[in-house]
């Protein structure tokens, strides 16, 4: 009975573990978009101003 019991503790990831991983990935994406979003917006605005000056 000992080996069968140890195999149960070494099974693959369960749904709650996958949910935690998914939540972590989503959190990283949100933080990245928040941090980089303003920089990208500023870049597009600068590019727009430059192109408007050329016309």
C-alpha cells in the first residue's frame, strides 16, 4: 500500500493549480500593458505630430 499512496501525491497539476497559473499570467499581462501603455501612446502621439507637420 505504501507505493500506491506515494504515487497519488505525485500526480499532475490539478484545475486549481492551473487556475493560479492562469491568474498569474493574466496579472503579468495587465501590469505590462499598464506600464508600457502610456509609453506606446506617447510614441503614437509624437509620430502623429511629426506627420502632421510634414503635410
